[in-house]
C-alpha cells in the first residue's frame, strides 16, 4: 500500500513539473490604476499580515505539496530550509499517508526539524478521523491545520475516494478536536462563496480558495493514467481571481455582522509578486504558492529558491510603494480594473 502511495507522491511532483504554464491565468485580467503622488517612503511600508491570529512578517507562503517518499522528504527539507531563511510560512503535503504507514513520517518531520521557528501548516483530507487530524498536527508540531477538499481530483483518480458523503460533518469534528486553527482549502479548482458559507456554518473561520490558473490536478491525473478520459476537465473550476471577486462581495473584510466574517487566503496560479499584491488587493490575508516555488527548487536548487523568496519580499514592498499603500489592509482601497474572462465572470455572477 505505502509503496503505491509513495509512487503517487513522486508522480505528482514529476508530472506537475512537465505540465506547467499551460492555462490562461486570470491574474492577467487585473490591473491597478496608476497614481503619481504616493506621499510614502519605501522604507516605511509594512508588508506584514496576520493569519489565524498569528503575525506573519511576509504576506505569501509556500503552500501544500508533498511528503510520503524519500524524494519528497528531501524536497520538504529544502522547502523548509528556504522558508526558515526567508521568514515565510509553509504547509506540508497531505500527511494522511504517514498516518497509515508511520515509516513515511520522517518525510514530513523534516519540515519542523529544518524550520523550528516557522509558521507551519499540517495538511490532511476531509476523510481522516478527527483523532488522526490531531496526530497530523502533532507530527509537525504545526501552528494550524489545512484540510484539503479535492472532489475533482479524487473522481479522476481510479484509486481516489468516490464517496463524498459526510465531508462537512467530518470537518466540524476535526475543528472541535484539533488544538490549532483549521483552514479549509481547495487544490486548484477554487472554493465558491457557497462552499465557503457551508464550511463557515461548520465552524471554519479561514479558507484558502486555491483556484484554477496554475497546477491542474485533473490534467496531472489524466497524464498519470495515460489515456484520454476526462480530458475536457482540464481547466475545470473557478480561477483564483474569480473566487476572490465573489468572496469580496459575499464575505467583506470588515462585515457589518461579524458572523459573516471569513478570513480569506488565496492560492492557485500565483507566478510573481505582482500576483501576490493583486490577490491582497482583492481581500486575501496572505497568498500561497506551490507550483512556481517547487519548479524553481527542482530546476535551480535551494539557493535559487531562497533568493526568489527574498526578492519577492522586496518586490512586494516596492509594488506597495508604487500603489501608495503603507500596509496590507490599505491595498483594499486601491482602484482595480477588471477585464477579459474575469470581467465576464463578474458580469455573469452579478458582481459590481
Ligand atoms: C499540490 N497541492 C496539494 N494540496 C493539498 O492541500 N495537499 C496536497 O497534498 C497537495 N499536493 C500537491 C502536490 C504537488 C506536486 C503540487 C504542485 C500541488 C495543491 C497546492 O497546495 C495548490 O492548492 C495548487 O497547486 C494550486 O497552487 P499553484 O500550484 O498553482 O501555486
């Protein structure tokens, strides 16, 4: 069993590397109105944010990817070293395989070993027991737990879960059992406002919309199977900016009624510090990146990844200066211009 699990984890890394950059990316539909008088010094710009009540120095993070084999353990160790050096948060890949087979646990434990001070998310699916979710948090000494919801991926995997009954109730049990905040995330198909309202009603206060535009698990699983089935599902779901536009209307950052408050994280197709700033301006508290950082690590090594993380931090500060925004919440006041397919989506959904 675990040999097959480990091979699947290695396949995901290899195939996501082969399939990169094939889709239209909604971030390109978002522009800012340029202003010439900023009345701001670059040094005074504060790029920090807070997520699930914890302060973060940097408003982007290395999002969930891997673990569960020797190769992916080495990747996790390098990602964690880079995260620690650059002061960014990081998520593990799904820990479920290590809960089934403890011999795979070291490929996840390396994360905390190499990033003792970092903000770390553990990651599980919504089918683990609440007790196993707690063990996943313990294994990484995690600050928060991501629960990934991935029906599109499960359905196209022959060995995937094809019975989705009880996910919301299980998420509620996990929230009650684990001693850290729980974040529900998609895996690149996008959380709709309706899905967010459903998890909010089951006790979840933070979500990562993780939309379409980057890593596409329908395409990855199709390539793994090596046949043509489900090829029309490539590109399924809402883009990250479509999700953000929808949530900004339905879950305002400062709602009149606090019961409507949900903390929004964004990921899916983020390629640059410009995309990070776009997502922050559309209401995200912080922005997750998987594919881009993984490709850089695999192709150019850990030093290149550290230098990218450091450079992104500086570039976010520069862009915020250009936009005249002294801090992350101020980005919500910028004027955004929405065009192309994203404007079409907003029109269809009746979003101003
Ligand atoms: C992922 N992703 C993911 N997500 C999750 O919650 N648990 C997981 O185990 C994995 N595994 C995984 C493996 C690999 C190789 C990649 C590239 C991605 C999904 C990831 O966290 C994110 O939601 C999507 O990849 C979209 O972001 P990017 O890649 O477009 O930045």
